[in-house]
């Protein structure tokens, strides 16, 4: 990208083109050095007509032309035919005709205007310079090319302020180079600060990246850019958008602010946040404030939300690690997760959930002090629930099947719980029901009684019925259990819940709606 703006770093050549800032108003008079024929012009006082190899000199600047009219009193010079301006041994300016007004300090050049120094060549139709404002400009289009490399810049209008060393290229700005191509509405370059400013829609094309922005600044010395009002970076497999963006090319580090979106088409991952920071090669990414990660799969989509999400790639193993902090929510394969912090290691497929984690699988709620999940192939396969582990499954608005213990392990298949193993202080409470059809053929489920079983070790198996919910099929124990069956009509209200029961459906995450 640095080469993109080398043309601007040397753009001071235009100040010479515009006669060094003061044109012929420099100290000392303009001198007519040579002409083959000199005469008064149409009898006008103080007006000289010079014809044939005409040469003027003003300090170190020389003017050559085929003919000229020199008006000493209003201080005007009209130069015609093969006009050439030379300054030293390096600068040459050519045009068909020229007018210099010493009174207004304005110079005008017309007809195939060409400038050439040791590095650049400029071609335009007309050129004007105001010495009072130290401003030179063209407004009918110009082409600037490099003599030493394959570089070309075109624009409809161009302005130069010699006192502040600031250039403006405006209207259909186009820069071509073998390493890049740039299109812009307005491009400003401040030579003293070596900074390029985009004041309109700008697009930069390079081998490995394409950049779109509306406004921004590029510091050419540091290869550092600040872009705003919507900026997008396109890489081969990644797209990075933000309302405003900071990018260091040398370090390959970037920051995005407000409505940040990063999409990786290879990994099929979309990252959203109000702030994003990336390191070189995207090996480390931090999302903060309303952070979301969406992993698109063939059959399912993973949604991860949190206040802050850290993503790190181990460059040695190429495995990823992710940490989510505060207000964590996960949705995947029919599982809904809420907790305060989460850690995932791709190397061992372990997802660790901490600080009041709660999970939902259909109408079943799983909670504990912490949960360790085996997650791979976009599915949960095993859950280990530690300390105060509790599983509750809703039968209706007041009846819940409940299981609790010190340690609980749930085994899943296709995101459905197939078996639960409760170790240490196991307790279960579940309802027995019967389904009958009424006279209209509609199935009606009736709860008939409640089973309550205490045992040190319990294994519960589930099977999917004709309904969409899995139901308890068998229960096994490793020692004699203590069990009580109570008809539903005899169950007291205080006996409906095991100690520690808390239905937290209000924490269940809601799917993210993508625009």
C-alpha cells in the first residue's frame, strides 16, 4: 500500500509546475533575452511583439516560445506556439499558449499542456495558477504518469496550495499501478504530514485485499490508516466492515468501531460487535460490547453471544480457543445455554461453562455450579454437571420431572438426552401419566401419580415417544433405593418440588435475527 501513495510523496513537483509559488511575481523584473524580430505591437505604448525563438528570463526560470506579446504597463505576457518553461536542468513545461497577468498574479496555460521532471509527466488541456492564493489547478482533466515506474493518475480536477503543500485531486480520481488500483471521488494529500485524505467514496484494489471507504486518512510513512463513515476490507476469505476502522499494514493489526462485522467464508464464521480488535493473520481476535459469533454449519448454526469474546488460534497446532465473558448465551443443535463465562478448546472439543450455567433441551432444563460439555461436529455429546446439579423437565405448568445430585452426567445423541447418570445423593421425582383419545380422536395426557426415589447412584434412560419429547423409559440403581409413589390427587403442593428447584425459563436465549 505504501507504493500506492509514492506519487503523492513526490507530488511537490507540481509546485514547480506552478512556478514555485510566486510565478513571475518573484523579485526582479521579467527580461526579454532574445527574439529574432522585435517591434511595437500595433502602435500601442509599452507593448512589444517578439517573434522567432523568443526567450524570457525571470530569475532562474526561462520561458521559450515562437512569439509573444509583452505589455509592460499592465504587466501582461502572451506567449504562443511551442511554449516551454524551464527551471534548472530538471523541470520542463510545454503548452501551446500562455497568459501571465502580473497585476493579478495569475497564469493561464492552454493547449496540450505538458509537464515533465526527472520522475513525472503531466498532460492536461489547460492549467491556471493564482499566485496570490498560492493555488494552482486544472479542471478539464489531467493524466499524471511516472517516468521511473508503471504508475498513472487521472482526475478531472486538480488543486495545489503551494504555501501549505496540500494537493487535491477531485472527480473521478484513478490511480493505476501493477500492485494496486485506486478509485476515489476526492483525494487530498498533505505533503508535510505525508498523509492522504479520502473525502468521498474510495476503492483500493490490491492482490490480497480490496478496501472500500467513504472518508479516511492514510499515513504513508507509517502505512497506517483511519477510515470512517463505513469502511470495508475484503481479503481472499474474509470481509471486515465497521462504521470506523483503524488498520496498521506493517503489523497487520486492526480495530473496528460500531456495527463491526467480520466474516470468514472458509470457516463460515460471522463475528459481530460494537468493537473488534485483530492481530496479524487474525490469530487473536477480541469482540467487545454486544459481541456475537455465528458459526454456519451444513445442518445447524451455532450462535454465541457475550459482552466480550476472545478468540485465539494456536499457530503451532492450528487449533482454536475461545473465551466468552459476561452474559454468555449459546444456541446449537436444539441446546440453549446461558452462563456468565465459557471456555472452548477445539483441540479436545471441551466446552466449560461457569457461574450459574443453565441449559435447555426442548422442555428440559439443566443447571449446576459448573458444566463441562463435550462438543464436536456441531453437536453436544456429553454433559458433566458439577455441584448442585439439577435437571427439570416440564410436564405442564405446575408439574416438573426433577433430578438432582452432587455429580450428574448426561449422554446425548443428535442433541437428545438418552441417559442420565446421577452420582452421590441422587434424588428423582417424576410423574406417571396415561394418554387416551377422546371421542374426537384427540390424545389427552393425564397425570396419574408421582414417583419419588432417593438413592446414592441412579441411571435414567430416555426414549422418544410418539410426541416430540423424550420420556423416562427405565431407571436403574446400584443399591436399594428409597421410593414412594403418591397418587396425583394426594400430592400436596409443598411436595411438588425438590429442594433447589428453580425454573429459569426467562434466561433462555432467543435466536439472533440476522438482517
